[in-house]
C-alpha cells in the first residue's frame, strides 16, 4: 500500500496536467505513515518514504504535513526520526 501511494504521487508529479497537484504531498504523507505501520522498526525500509516526506521541510506551505508525520511517528514509536 505504501508503495502504491508513493507511485501515485510520483505519477502525478511526472504528468504535466497534475505536476502541481496538492495530492502529491498528501500521498507522500500517507505512504510514510503506512510504511511506518508496516515496516517499523526496519529503518532501512522506512528511509525512502521518510525522505519523501522530509523533502517538504523546505516548503512552508507543506510544513504542516511534515509536522503531522513527526507527531504520528513519535506517537507510534515513542521516538523522533533520526
């Protein structure tokens, strides 16, 4: 499921018609959450999904999604991402 969400986000980003879709960061957030639930504590499996969501740290308009993931991760694992 996480891979499917990630592929959908990438597909939207590569299409000229949807490259600026607000769903792209949302799909990356959902993919990261699903991956955390499915793969924790395997940090290697989580890295690709967390890199996708942490990419948005550089965009103030999407910073709330990053913060939401961090809260979710901390609540689920008891720790912040490294």
